C-alpha cells in the first residue's frame, strides 16, 4: 500500500492496555526517540510525546523561519538515522531553491527551517505507518512536575492536568542563556530594551532599524541575531560584546585527517590531550591539511576521551578550554561567514572585548558599563536595545525551568558532578539524590552532557536516540 493511502489506526483501542511511555520534549531527540519506539515496540504500547510549544519535531534549533539561519553541519551529515546516512539528502526537495545546493553535493548547508520540516515529516510518516498495537499521540502540554505513582509516574502539566505513564524520558534539550551578572537586575524587566531570548525572532524583527543594539556574546547565537537584524534592514552598526573576543570559525572543505586516537593510550589530562591535538594540527599544516579535519577526526572518540578524564581535569577543561573548544568545534556555514565578514568590513558590526558590569536606562538611552579586557578602568557604552546572545545555559542548578527545579526538589534527580546536566547511568537512567537509579525515569540529549560531553548535535544525538530506543523497546 502506498504511504499516502495508509489510514491512521484508531487511537482509542489502546486506552486501557499496553505500556505508556511519556517523552517530554519534541525536539530532535524526543521526536527521533518516538519514531524509533513506534517502529521497534513489539507489544501494545502508547507513546505520548509532550511539547510545550505545540510543535512536534523542530524543537528550539529548527523552529526558526528565517532563511538566513542555516544548519551548522553539512547536509550530508544531518541524516536523522545512523544506519541511513543519505536519508536527509534524499528527503531534500530538489525543487526547493534553498535545497538545491545542499541536496546536490551534500557539502552545503540547508536551512534550519527545512530541517524542522524534515523532522516533522519523519514523525508523521512513523505515525502513519505505526503497527496497530502502537499508538502515538503528540500532546500539547508544558510538563512542570512528576510524581512517582505505583511502578510508574504521573506527569503534571502547567494547567493542572495529569498523565499516568510507565516510563518517562526527559528530552528537554537546551535552555536559553542566563541573564548576565549585573548589579541593576531591574533592567531585565523592560522587554523594550532587554531581549532575554535570542531565538525569539518576532521580538528581534520588531526592533526598529535605526535603534542602537548591543549583542552580548559573540558565538553562533550572535550570528543568528545578526542575520535576522540584517534581513530586517537594520541600519545602525551593531555592537558585539565578547569576554574573550573569540568569533565563530568557518567550515572549509578539507581532506579527512587519519584517526590518531584509535589504538593509542588515551591522555588522562587536558593538557596531554591539548598537546596531542596541537602536534597533529602542526603535522596537518605541514602536509597541506587543515586543523578542522584534526578536530573532526577526534569526534568519534570524544565520549571515551571525556570519560577517561578524572573529574578535576574535566573541571579544568570547562574553566580554561571550553570557549576555545566551542569556537573550533561549532563552526558556521561559509555563506553566513561571508555575510558577517562583509558587515565587519562595512563597520556595520563592531567588536568590544570585555566584561559587562552593569546596564541602566538614563535620559532615554541604555548605558552599558564595561570593563575592557586587560584594562583597569571601566568604559560606558551608549546603546538602546540589549540582546542576550551568550549561548545555551548549562548550569543546571540555575536554569529557571519548573520541571528541573521540581525534580531536583523532590530528590528524583541530581546534578552530574559538574552540574552541567543531570546525573545518568550508562543506559541514560536518571540517578536520584541518594545515588540510586530511579526506575523507569531517563534523560537523553544535552541534559546528559555531564556523562558524554559532546551530546549536543545531530551526529551524536541520532546515535543516542537509536541506541536508547533499542534498550527501552527491548524491555517489553
Ligand atoms: C539555535 C540552535 C541551532 C542549532 N543548529 C544545529 C545544527 O545546525 N546542527 C546540529 O547538529 N545541531 C544544532 N544544534 C544543536 C541542537 O542541540 C541539536 O541539533 C538538537 O536540535 C537538540 O534537540 P533536543 O530535542 O535535544 O532539544 P531541543 O531542540 O531544545 O528540543 C527540546 C524540546 O523540549 C520542549 N520542552 C522542554 N521542556 C519541556 C517541558 N517541561 N514540557 C514540555 N515540553 C518541553 C521544548 O519546547 C523543545 O521543543 C543547534 C542548537 C541551537 C540552540
């Protein structure tokens, strides 16, 4: 039967029977987990996929409609399925003008909105093709709490409704940036002059083009903001404030570098690893190679490298190397880099390196007090709108997320030893305050970065979702 002729099965049949799996969060991770479970469960199962936005598939990263927001991974490496590397390329519609280059070569970068549609499509196809004993239901709800109930759990939504489930998988994804540490926190209460969410395209589009804008942070989030403001015809130079002055690096086609980790003893210190990588980068340069290929060849080994480091070394990495690692590891598409380069050249973008100390409104302007890097006195910068683009918040103890806070307060979860996510065992089971595995409660995706570190992008997340689905589906 052709795909389009298949009829969805009636959902009510399973109301009273079968196991219920609740997936909280319908971004890439939650959506792919649902797809794998729908395909792999062999006994009556209900898969409930919750999202507070009412959109199922795109998540935070791929819900943007801005065509200037491109993927930061080549199309050829964005398949949602580890065992079908060309799945995304085959999906890309050759008639879509934005997809041509990406689809033809696989080396180009599709738009993030296309990728969001891809994920929605995969989910819809899985729903249509579900076997009659698997019922899939997307649920538009903000889950704010969870209490153990019998052998399972009861999920509690912001509107007070409750859902009994047997297994719960947290796929909450990424959290927006934390507000900067300034004295005058009252400044944050004025949404006309402070934008706390750099992914709120509507709020950025609403900034009048003649208003001075200060963007906090100089990474890929800053790039997104600049692309949107530029598309909207912003006329006033944009000022970017960066602590380290590091700007995103750019993808470049380069020959793969041989695996220099496999078969060697893994370094047990960050400096050992750093020296090893630097030596390889030098060698690559001597042979006409590129540092990007060296970093990329490390990628399959990153979980083992991370887990091989003692806690004190992981802490050192976060303190000293993280910003440098981030700019080399997360790169921007050349098209985007070209636009940004032109803006620097035309002085429509200006970089200030230093630390933000305070923000205040005075005489109709916003005054930003900044300590320039290496200076011993402050400067005042006059602007109007401040956009917080400092990147994803990873300090799990301070994210203002109701579900995380309630789970921590109940002692059902605990921070990982670095407090950059939640503590999980090897099978992604959550560990409670007392150090015990909580039955039937799991986390996937960026929440597990303490255990694996590099678990942010599609190439890693697709493996995690597929492996975990096999584990869960295999249990019943
Ligand atoms: C702006 C941006 C661009 C990116 N670009 C790329 C890229 O080009 N390539 C790449 O490989 N990676 C990219 N990434 C990395 C990204 O982390 C992953 O690709 C992936 O999208 C993460 O998916 P996720 O499902 O884990 O999280 P998310 O996409 O953050 O999805 C989590 C979902 O959970 C929902 N949710 C959270 N809490 C609750 C709750 N309590 N109740 C109900 N719903 C809830 C949210 O609404 C959201 O839809 C990007 C990340 C960002 C932020």
